[in-house]
């Protein structure tokens, strides 16, 4: 995993902080303090792209709906295909809800 390079106490603390959030409003408040609008938009866009790829949408349709570049779409597709399975965990859980 790429993130193994960053593994350590500080990253553990960040993940523990995220896991401690109890509801959507707490997420809004934490991420508003933690990240810039552009960072949040990028994360949101990547998850939307992953969802559309998982649903079988074409690159063109995804680009039109999400305003993501083909580079971003390709990067997300590569993660879905060859990554650590993180996107798929989330996508499967979102389908359950």
C-alpha cells in the first residue's frame, strides 16, 4: 500500500479522530477545520468518480457529471482495479445503506 510510507503515530491519530466522529454534522465541522475547500472537493469528486465507475458509467459520462478530468478518472479506475480495496469497501457499504 502506498500509504504505508506515511504509517505512524500522526496518521494513526488522524484516523482515530475520524473514527471518533459520531454523525454527519461532526464530520462537516471537523473537515471544515481540517481541510481546504479544494481538498474536500477533490476527495468528494474522487468518491463520486469511483461510484460512477463501479456502476459502469463511461469516462465521458463521468467527466460530464463530475467535472473530473480524464486523468482523475483514470487514477481512480487504477485504484479500483489495482489498489488496496479501500474504495470497494466504502462503495459496498454505501450500497448496504
